[in-house]
């Protein structure tokens, strides 16, 4: 038997707004600092009436996936106009439509509005409704972060948005446009913004068919422009190996760039090799690189390892979903991790075609380096034999890994003996994921017995898609009561 965690939850609403509020040291009322945060709740008329006074007074208002429509936006518009304290508004996953979004944006265009972050993700805003965006961006100079993901804006909608972005009154720093139906045809308008505006720090364009041509236009503008870009996300944008030469130039030109996401693009070994000169350049200070599902094999991994061994700034790397990496690529990674120059703290090699034969190399890494803090090995056929080697290494006194993912690794009840031994011996491990493995009652009970020990440092155990009997369910629930500091997700 298993229990499914609810995907939606309703956060507690900060109240304390009635009566005479206490005063903060800065002289503002505590009411103005309150936050209203509700998710996945269908709001009745009575509940909505109860919330309107809070919308008028809260600094942060989040009403995500609450069934809001244009009609509710009329009420909310009046409440927002009266709120001079608002700094963040999130209305994600509500069917506001163009009229509803228009009402919300109109409400924010008051002289007293000081909003800094606005999320209208998945609100059914279309190209036809984007005409209101230029005026809103001009009228709200405090706005620094805008999320428009999952709205079918299209290239025409993007051009309208860019009219507002180019305005001298607009100082937007973070823009998210994932899943907005954009193509290379719309990139010219955005490129013009990036060429001139110094404010942009984060740009998310993932899951749009920009292609190499659109990306080239954007990246050249970013490289030549004045912005101190920190984050660029281009996963699933239809990029190929040719794109990497342009991106390499951007890495050299922008020492401010800290995170680059290129996942789910057909870069291949040739593309990754073309990216490496930029990563190795003195100007690159990249910290996080996502190359998941990029068609990377052992040869491309060899080039990437040269970067890992030389760039101490690189701390997070995802190579998940590169099935051709295999044990050979893993061996190269482990050699690099053991070198003195590599400073990686987080490594994802989920679903990379690894087998138990790779585990001795991982065991060496886990016992001999103290830098790596998180290792994602899910979706690899490690089996009980491979997991046993990992557990023996992690049980050593010098092991420092804090997060280990072993979901869907073909672990059975026999493997739980090694895992139980690890839970008894470890001093560092805080999170363990064993989801979608062939564990039964016997294996789960072995783990629970070790978790009973107060000295066990584990804080989270993930057991999605593991099945057990009612008797084990009762023991698990009793353990949760006895050890409230331990979170078991199942």
C-alpha cells in the first residue's frame, strides 16, 4: 500500500490584520508585512469575500490555481488599487484570459504601486491581449521580475512586450517566457532590447522553437549589450551543434553569467566540444551548467572533463538523460572528480546508461573527495551489487555526501541490507531517494528499523511507487509521529 502526496496544497494565510496592529521598528504596521499565499483551492463566494480585505493589505499576494476568472478580477482590481504595500503578485494557473489580465494590469498602474514581482504564468493571455503590456511596463517602473510562461503570446505578442521593455521607464531584470509559442521570427525585437538595456539579469526562453538562427540573434545582442546577465535558460529550443560556437563567445564575454541551461537540445559531442573554449576562457565564471538529454557520449564527456578539472567556479552539472555516456564516460567523470581542480558540489547523471561496473569508481569518489554534496544516479541499472559498493563507501568516516538519488536503480529487498547498514553508519547523508525500486515489506522494515535510531542524521526519505502492506503502513506512520524531524515522502 502507498500514499500519494497531494500535488496541490493550501498554504496558511497570515492573518493578524484585525484590531490594532503592532508596529515594527521601521514604523510600518505588521498588517502591511503580511502575506497571503493560497494554492489549489477552489474559492467559494464567502471565502472570496473574506480574502478581499487581505488582498488590499498584504505585501505578497499569491493565489495560484484558485479558479479565478475575469469576474473575480474585477473585485481583485479594486482591492489591488487600494494596496500601496504590494511587492509581489502571483496568479499562476488561473483562466483570467485577456480581459482578466487587462483588469489586473490596469489596477497596478497607480502612482502608489510599488510591485517588484508579477507572475501571470498560464493565465490564458494571448497575442490579442498583449497590447496592454507596453503601457503597464511604462507605468510600473518598480517592476523587476515578470513571469509570462505558458501563455500563447506568439511572436506578435513578444513584439508588443518588447515595446514596453524598450521604454526608459522599464527596468525589468528577470523575464520568463517559457512555452510561449515563440520562434526565430520574434527574436529580432527581443534582441534589440538586449542590445540596449543594461538591466536584464535573467532570461528564460525554454521550450520555444527558436532554432539556431533565433538563438544566434539573441546571443550576439547579449554578448555586445551592457547587461550583467546572470541566468540564461534555453532548454528545448531546437538548438544544434552550430549554436554552441555562439554560446561559447557569450561565455567569454559575460563574466556575470552564472547559470546556463541547454538541456534537451541536439548538441551532441561536437556541440559540447565547441562550447568548451568559452567555458575555459578566463572570462567565464559559470557556476551551473545543464546539459541533460543533449546526445552527449564519452568523447564529448572527455572534452567536458577538461573544463571540470580547470574551472573551479563550476559547481553544478547535469548530464541526465545522456544514455550514450555509459560506464566509460562515468569513468572519465570520476577521474576528474578525484583531481585537485574539480570543485563540483552537485552532479546529475540520471539515466546515463550506467551499470554496477561503474560503482567502484563512484565509491572511490565518495570516499576520497569531500567536495561533492549531491549525486543523482536514478534510472541506472546499478542493482543490489552496485548499491552495496556505494553504501560501503558512504558508510566510511570521511564520506561527506548529503543527498543521494537511487530511484529506479533495480534495488530489491536484498539491497536494503546495505542501505540499512549505511543508515546506521553515515554521519553526513541527509536525503535519500529510493523511489520505483523493487522493495517489499522486508526491505522497508529494515530501513525503518534504522530510522528509529535518534542518532540517524537522515532528514528525508523518498519512497514513491513503493508498495507495502497495511501493517507496514501503520509502522511508517508511527515512525513519522515519533520522529517529526524526519520527512518520509511516499
